[in-house]
C-alpha cells in the first residue's frame, strides 16, 4: 500500500545533540513538507520541497535543516540551535500542480522529547 | 496574510445528532479549502477538499461548504457516531497553493 512512513515514532534528544527524523513516501509525490504541532495548536510549516535538490523555509525554520536528495525521502534534522524542540512532527506530501488542488497526505508523526 | 480560525476549540454532543464545525479565513483569494481529521497521537487524514469554484463537497455523512465572500467554511456531520470523535482541522493554501495555513482545530467528542 502506498503511503508515508515516519520513523522513529518516539525520539529523545539530549542537550546539545542533533537528531534526524526520517520521512519516506512511495506515492510518487513531487512535494514534501515538514510540520510541527504543539499541544492544542494547529500545524506550523517548518520546511517544504517541491522538487528534488530544492527546498524552502516555512514559518518556523530556525533550528531545523532538511535535504531532498531523492524524490522519496525528506529527512528533517533538529539541531542543537532549536531550544524548544519538544513537539509532534508531521511529514506530508502531495502532487505539485499549478492549481494546488491536491490534498496533502500525512504520515503518523514522530514525537520528540528532551531528556 | 492568511489566517485561519476554528471556533469552538472543543465540542461535545450526544450520539445521533447532526452537527456543524466552523472555519473562518481572512483572505478570500484561496485555491481551495481542506478539511482533515486527526485521531490522538496520529497524523492527519484528508476528509474533503473544496476547490475555489465549488460551493460544497460531500463524502458519506460529511458535507463541507465554502463561502469565499464571507470567508467561511463549514463541515456538516450527519447522524454523529462515537467513532467520529477526533480533532477536525481546516486549512487554506497560500503562496502558489503549496503552503497550507491550518486552523487550531476543533476537538469533537460524541457521547454514546
């Protein structure tokens, strides 16, 4: 079955440590996205990529980095510069169209906590 | 700048009732309006996407409407069931339709 796989489901970060969250999709989607969700809040966009080897900052990119070397993969690194990383991280993807009329598909998320 | 608001933040109704969830947006020049469902600890599931040229979309017991002139969308759930309990989020795209702006969601509880 096609879908988006995020791993790990739970992740713990020590002070000063960088951690990487994995996102893989087999939907042949062009565009991929990373969102952060805090309790009781909606989703905020961290980074997005519409094509391989290209990505753009979202609304809260500081302290995060991404790469898009393959169409299927869009890993997110939470760096030590992100001082409040505890949150639920969601990866999404969709087809890239001019009209934007394609729904985004989401993975099941990674919950990141500080040790 | 697009802002999306959902009121109320939480709603509790008895099983069997019909109900309406509300979504407001500030910029009426939207490509579409999307409704999602989120179960606790899970990702989002796309429910309905209304294109800007449409006024409503239906899927089973769900009906979503879009009124761009008033900046409002509603999600109507008919004959609610306990399995409908979840958080419902709406989202509107900006910047060439690739970036979504989400509301904070309405947490719905259907009581048996």
